[in-house]
C-alpha cells in the first residue's frame, strides 16, 4: 500500500506520540493563507493546542485524539488536495520566492505546477514521506538541501541536474528524477543533493517591487491557536500571504511599506520575534521528554536556556533528546546527545 514504507505522518495517517496523536500538514512552497491558518487553529483546538513548524516548512499538530475530523477540517480549505499523495507533497521554496533582489525568476506558479503534476501521477504516491523537492528562484534561500532541485538560471529557464530547461520541461524532469527513488527501483531513500542554501534573516526586507517582506519566528518553532488566528488577522489586514520556511520562520510577503510598522508591532504582541540580533534565531529543539517516549530529557527547556547566551550569528543549534535527532536542520550543531 502507498505510504506504508516509512513512519512519516500526515493528515490521513497520524503518528502516536507520548502526548497523543500527531498530524503533519504539508505546505507546498511553505505557503498558507489566512483561512488555512484559521483551519489549523481549529485543528489544534482538537489536540493539546501545540502547532510546530518543521525543518521542512511543514506544520505539526500535536496531542490529537482518535477520531479527530482533520481530513474534513483541513480539506475544506485546500490543505488536503490529495489524500493519496499528501505525505509526498514536500516542496520547499524561498519564503520570498521571486521577490528577492537576487531572484532570477518568479517561481510561485512553478511550485503550483510541480505539486499538481506530482499529485496527478499515481506511481509517485509511493515516494517516501521524507522525499524532498526544492524550487530555488536563484537567490539560494530555500534553507534545506533536497533530493531533487529545480534551480532558476534565468527568468524562464531552469536547471534540473545538468539539463537547462523551460518551466514545463523542468517540472517533467524533476518528476522523472523522483521516479528513480521509487521503492521498486532504488532500495532506501538515498542521499540528498546538497546545494548551498541560506535562511532569510528576521525583520523587514524590501522586495524587488518595493513592497516589504516581514519575517518573524516563534520561540523554538511552536505556535498556539491564538497566535495562528492573530497571524490570520495580520495577513488579512495587509492583504499579505504567510510563508513558512525550513528555518522555522514565518514571512508575510507583499506588505505595502506604510503597513510595515503596524504589522511588526502586531507580530510582537503575538509573542513572535522580529529582532535580527535575537539569540533565538537559529535555535531549535525536538519535541522533548514530555512529548516523545524516546527522549531522555526536556530538550526544549535546555534549548530555551541557551537563548540568552547566544547571538543571532552563532552557528545554529538543535537540541535533541535522543540519538534519532528528529528535526535536525541542515548545518546545525547537534546538542544534548
């Protein structure tokens, strides 16, 4: 059966953790609308209220009970477009895709086309839930190495492997490469193809069109329903879209310059960090002892104690409660085990 070869959870198949069932919601390109934020908040109300950002720009909803109506709740807002492919819709992109001054191409539509083509191929439902695509607009801000990368080399030219292709050709080539990882063709998942990537710093960034992208982060990547609903209001107020990144940050894109001060103030009121010098930046942790039976100590408490001792430009640190090191970001120093 599709999806039975690894333990990665989704919305249809949940993971049993020490604090209840866990659902993982894939956000293609990290994108999530205001209505989708509200739906995730409603879903979190069915659990223990904890929603985590992952190192692959997805969301995890914790503490759910059997019978939680997640499929209906999230499907109504487009977060479950394909129950058969939901666990393989792992597509990373820059949180400011096509908007950075180094961007070579607008890649939002390409991400959408890749997702649609992926879900239209029944065979690709057999990919591992850990398989990762990346779409890089040329600015190098996807934040994570991937198994298959589409790299912009011009406004409408893209590289996949060694081939330079059109937009449509790049989508086809990426899926062709992904088929090589199907279980019947290749034992195991194989290594990711590392390409240097960076994370977007916290605070305001002027986009190529003069509007502003505003990046914030929750402490240790965790949100609650109140914060999610507050983010939805901010997005609606400024007609902005929210993007989740592999660095566990949140970016509101396309904010008019006149609205930046009020948006940043509201994010601070919600408890999010926008200070680019904060020691919380680059600091992450697994779910820890209270949520995972494998953890030998409270990794989140240990990580939080480090925040006051760190600078934003220190090497990223990930605190893990066991040797599995769940959630370890690329380039982070492993702490605690």
